[in-house]
């Protein structure tokens, strides 16, 4: 079996009820899987929630976690989001320490990445940026030479392109 590690994004459609997230996440923990990113939201059907989990593992680990998660009675569907056929997005909020001498240069970087300044004070600014995780990583790399006070990222959420008939 292939032991190569790779990052996987899986989407789980579950009943929208209390303790569902705990049950799914604890299954990962009991099996020794570390979750890199986790997002949860209701879907267009208020009875169903979507859990998007990103984790790193082998092909065997992916198969194991998909099979075991699928067995939970609250799980309606589970599938891997193929990077070539899916769109991933993430939200980043970053607070940058700056004064009036830094603002112009930082604003240029923000404009290039299509970010938005959502708060400005004499000694800092807060920037909002959405996009693919690689875009956010690139933006953060460009800010390396500035003093970052705080960073908050939502984690990846994703959706497949086109209509999938087998999806709820």
C-alpha cells in the first residue's frame, strides 16, 4: 500500500443536530488522525450541515477514515473533494502594526491581492482577504517584513464544480 502522505479535503453531509460535530471529530482523534482544518455550516436544507475537513494522511488512512465516518448514523454522505474539480476558499483576517510611513506600501500589497482594509487606527490596520489557501499564503509571505500582531484564518471550505446527482 502507498505510504506517501498527501493533504486531503473531505466533505461530510450530516444531520443538523447537537453533538454531530463532536462525534465526527472524535472519530478522527480516536483513530490518530490530526485535523489540519475544519469548517461547518448549514446547507440550503436546514436539516443538513456540511463539515469540511482537511487532513494529511496516506491513501490507506483516507480510505479508513472515509469508511468509518460513513458508518456513523448521522452521516448522510461523505466524499473527497478532488482538487482538480473543486473550488477551495478561505477567509483571512490579519492585524498589522503600522504607522503612516508603512501604510502606503502595505496598501499596495493589499490591492494586488484584492484584499480589503476593514479597520484602521493610528498604530495598526486590519485586513480581510478571501481566496484559495495558496493566495492567502502568498499574501502572508509578502507581509513577512511587517510586524503582524494577530492572524485569524477560517480554514478551507470547498465545493465541487458542476452538479453531482448523487449528492443530497
